[in-house]
């Protein structure tokens, strides 16, 4: 049997008798650096308000005490957070954990029906909601049987909204701090952290309805420690100015905290590493650039669409980004072409990729310290404690350099899908997680993600990965963004079709006349034909769209465009669409 393991450092001890809140707020660990004096934990992007450790710890206790006093929130009850990023988001998470309860974080762009599905599936008893999303929260709460007085605004709401709601989160903090403790936070028994639930996090739903992933307290703790060991964040392995992570560095938290990448890597890992986090509620690229320069951000955690903007948006050149020292891309594959481009945009940064899933809570690979620039196209190398198998289509195990489906195991794996025995059996197999991703692990330990198994096209019997074509298309100067899907073809079985967002200049040319638009489509198709084997050509055509649909973590919602492609073909409309 061929099995791959980390070639990084060994995995340090992982405590299995603490909750995530206790780990972050109360515990020391050999891999954890000591913050300098007057180093803020969080900064509110819009106001510059700085929040230090003592304030966070006090707010966590105050909110936990209020939740206990007002609603008797108990162990294993579920509280939903329905908000964009907010400086009180970690406060809410850790307050719920202080009570032994479970957090389910919901996408604030959900409509009432989608939110009600999550509330019902998790049996949530309270909702902490941003005022901007209260209408959906209240409608969903009613559908799920949650009284409006259990809906807590994370910021002050309007007078009309507040009449039937709970006090605001800030008011609850003050109330909790003004009263004696009404709960006793218990220490977990040895080993209990491995089974006690911390999160019911929902899978991204790019290929179907989201599933609730049951994640223990031990899993994100293990992941944070594994990443810290991999990056040697508390070791003097190099001169101070050459270290990748240093206490006092400044990260930006624009990745959504409700998504596992933002929750574990952006929130918990960067705070654990001693960084100050600038918390941004909503991604707006120009404002993002302004925040990076205003707060002298050193560390960027990004998704590929943000890399596309950094490389192609004209505003990038207007800002001095020379202080950026680290760029980590995840959530979807970043092509070698884009990797080469971002290195030119941010020449002073260590740049590379990682890979993980909600089901692996979170990261299983990161580019190593030995590579200032990660191997082009690679998702990095296995973290300490992670083991992998690559299973070929015939069920045998692949060797180094051979392609197959990735199975992984390690201390950060989720436990199961909640209330979904069939899906659990298909994905969680004897301690291993079946990822559904096609990969190659080379002899150097680099992991290359080819594509989602369900997204790989079969053209004339040959496998074609949409991600490969998308990475190449983005090198064409007229292409601002793109997504490739397979469409049925009588002769080839499937053929690639590209949905393309043009750059501003190209869009003006396309709008000027039909002939210009056709000329652009031909040029884009030729760009692929000139560089790729015949069966990878865009035989399905090129469709111009206004935007590419993505989920908040940056993953392409390919199924949405597959449906659009089917509609275009069945209605025999010209291949032009607005999304």
C-alpha cells in the first residue's frame, strides 16, 4: 500500500481536554508565541477601534453569562451566528463555547428559506444576527420555531426592529458583566475534546444542498497546532526579518468567518500566531487595497478570485503593497499562470497555496518554509500529522506521480455529517475522509489538485480539468474572469464551454458591434487552441457574462453555469448571457 505522510516537522502534543475557547483564551502551548505589550488582537476596519486580549476575554464572559441568565443556554444546545465579519464574531463563538454549547455559522446572504433549513437541521435555539439581515433572520426564525425575543442583533437595530427582539450583543455583554457568574465552565475529561461538538459547519454546497459537518473542539485545535508547527511560528529558525510569521504582524480578515477557511485559518490560526487582525465585514476590492495600505497589512489570506483582481484590476497599481510579506491562497486551485503573475505584483511576499475542506477542519496542505514561492500549481505539502492515500479509478493505490482521488486522515478530521448517515458512510470511511478531489502527489511531497471528481469532463474519453483551462484563460489579456463547464456533445460526449467576463476595455469593444464581439470570442478560443491539446479546445464555445457566480469562499458555482449552458442550448439562443 502506498501512503503519503508529512515530510515537515513532527506533530506536537494536542490537548484533548479543553474547549476551543479555553485553548484560545486561557492556555499556553510550546508552538504559541508570546504577544508583545499593547498588541491588539482585533482592529475594526471602518473605525480603527483596537480591541485587546483583556477586552475580548471580558466580553466573552459577559456574553456567556447573559446567554446563561436570560435563556439558560446549556451544553450541546446550538446557537446560530448570521452575520458578516464583525469584531464581536469571535466573542460570540467563544461565549457559546464557554457554555459548552455548539456554534453553527450561517451565510448572511442566505434568504429566509435557506437560513430556516440550517436552523431546522441544527435545532438552533438562538440567532445572533447582523441588523442588515434581520428580515431574513426573523422570517427564518419563525419558520424554525424560534421566538423573535431569541434573535440577538450583533449591532443596534432600528427602533421598529427592536420592539420584539432580544437586547443587542453589546447590551447583553454589559448585562452579563454586571451580574455574578450564573454558569460553571467545566473542564473536559481527558479525550472528551475529540468527541464534544464545537461547530456544525455547512459544506459549501457547490454541487448540491449543503450538509452539516459535525466538528469537535479537538479538530480545529489540532489544525491550528499543526499549521503552527509546519510554519515554526514560535521558533528562532532564521533571522527576525526572514521569519514568515512574527508576533506583531498584521493580517486582514476579509474571508467570511462563517466559512471554515475564514473561521479556522483566518480567525483562529492568525490570532494564535500573535497577529493583529483587521476585521472587514464585506469585500470591496478598492476598499480592500485601501485597508491593506492604511493598516500596513503583512499577511493576506486569499481565494483565487481575489488573486485575479490583484493581478488584473487597474486599481492595484495605485497602491504601495511592498509591505505585504505573505500571501496564502486556498478554497480553490490557483493556476501556475496566476501564481507567476501574483509573484510579480507582490515581489516581497512569500506566496503559495494550501488545501483543505470543511470535512477536514480545515487545512491538510500548505506550502512549506523551504519554498519562498510555492511550487507552481501545487497546493503545498501535507501538514504534520496528516496522512494521505491516492486511490485510482480501479481501486488500487497510486504511487508518487500517479493520479487518483485523495483520501486523508489526521487529528483535525471532522466526525461525520449530522443527521445524514448515508452521506457520512460515503465520505467518512474508517477514520479517513474521501475528499472527492482528483490529485497527484509527486516525489517531493507536493500535492497537485487536478479538479473536483464531479467537475472533471470526459472529452472523447480523455479527462479535462476545468481548473486547468480557467488558469490558462486568465492569461489572455481580454479575460477578466472565467469559468469552464462541460456541455453534452453527440460526438465527443462532452466539450468545454467557457463563460468569460471581459476586462473593461474589451467589454467596450465587444459592445461596439457584433463583429467585434465575435472577434474577441475567436481570439479567446484561439488562445486555448494554440497552447492546449486538441481535446481541450473550447469546442462548446465562449459566452460573455457580466460576472461569474461564486460562493463567499471564492469557489466557482459551476453548477449554476452548467444550468445556464443547458438553458442556452435548449432555447437555441445566441451564446450570450447576463448573470
